[in-house]
C-alpha cells in the first residue's frame, strides 16, 4: 500500500475517504485480472452497482436491495431475492468482497472461463436454494434469532462456496510463525472472509449455506458438476460481444506496477511461471492427452513447487547467480539415487530440472506428486 499510496496515514483507512480508496483499489485489481474476464466483469459490475446506489439521485434503489422475509414468503416482491445480491451497501464489504474476487481469479485462469462460469452458476443456484430453505424455516417456525428479518445483501452466495476449493486445492506455503501458529499465504484470505461474514447473523447463515453449496459441488452431490453447464453457443456469443470489452493482454513493463515488497514480487513471478509451466505441460501432453476439465483434479503440488522455484530463482538473482535452465544436464548420480528409490528415470530427470538439480527438492516434488 505504501508503494501505491505514499501519503497513506499510519492509522490506515481511518483518516481517508473510503470512496477514493475503492476507486484506486478497483484500478489496481483490474491490472492483475489478466486472462480472467469473468472475474473482471464481476468486479466491475459489483463496483458500479455498489457505487450507484449511494448516489443522491439513485437513493430510491436502496429499497430494492432489501428483501424482507414477510414480503418474499407472502409472494410479493419475489425479485428482490435476486436484486439484493447485486451490490454491497457497506464500503467495507465492497473492499473485502473485491479482494476475494481478486484472490479467486486463479480458478478461472487455470480452468477456463466457460468451465468457471458453469461452476459459478452451479454454486449460485445451490447456495440461494439453501438460503431460502434456511430462512424459510426460521420464518415459519417464528424463531426470533436476530433483529434483521431480511436476506443478506451482497455477493456472499458467490464468494463463500469458492473457499472449499481454495482450502482443499491451493497448497499452503508457510511464511512465518506467530506464537507457534503457522502463517501461510492463504491466511489473509481466510481473515478477509471471516471479517466479511461475522457482521450480521444473516451474513453468517449465508456464508454457511455457501460453504455447504461448495461441498456439494466438490463431492458432486446429485451430479451437480454434470447437470449445470453453460451452453457453448451462449459462451461464444458472450465472448464475441462482451468478451472484447473485458479481454486484456499482459501490460507492458512500463505500465506494470512492481510489487513494493519481496513477497509481492514473488507472487507476481509465481503467476508468470505458472502460466509458462501450464503451457509446457499442455504442449507435452499432445493432442491425445487432453487436459483435465474443471473438476479441480490437478495435482496441488504444482503451486508449492512453483513457490520453491521462485524463491530459489530470486535468491540466485539477488546473489548474482544466474538460475539454471530447465533444459540443463542434470547430475547422473542424482538420477541414480532417485531411481533406486523407485522413481522412473523420466520423472527423476524432470524433477531435477525443475528443482535446479537439487536432489532434496526433487525428492519432495516426486513424493508429493505420487502422493
């Protein structure tokens, strides 16, 4: 934050107007939403709608964002159960929700926009259905659990189901320990999600319903992964129209902001290496071995492997040592040691090339892969 906002006061957002911060944050996030048009469109829509309802001449739209239980279950204002989910009323919720959309962009970049759109459609339908059933039970049983008698306002139904895949498929890389508790790269994401849902009881119930919806999709309950699909014709139509507005290429070096800390620089290089490794992997598979579909069936060791590779590469660059090439000649003695452990020669060679001829790192890569 200091790199992008040098005038930021030490007390944080207390002394700043939150609206300019939202605009700067939106511009910053869009720079990194390359090859993620759905996330970019989702971020743009929620930012526009959340800002529009606070304009003086559009204040009358605020009532359309509140869906009371009595109105919905009595059969009136049924559309509000959907309109209440297109915007955040709180600036704090808008900031945190935008960050979660940014963090979850990796799913779209890895598995394609069409498959990601099908996934979002499935979890949205399941999450909204669970919310209606839960709040309907509370309403008809006349349980006075909390004061707010309306559906949650915001994109909670779309964000919290993705925490299931984020927890299970994104590897944990420990950076430090605080009082013996490991702090990983995903800790901030979990704290943002926790801070976003605990504000009201309705948000907590919505978050729990979203997590259940994510689990149902993860374990293919009622064949959810096969029943809900975005048609290819619709995907091509949107890609040829709105896709041209949302599509963007990698920014040039002059316009691409460099991370202010070593951790941000490592994250940027992880993303670049990840794209290169996925490209090499798809080329090595050939036309007879297609890549897996959006089932999150890829091995989770890849991101940890990339983290180790980037850490080693940055250390070598800082010390003036050029990193070894992926096509280098690996040590024959290291290959013999790995083959004696039961690994194939091809896998041992590939692991040693990835690990820059480090036999310990190559062993970890092979063990995690076979596990």
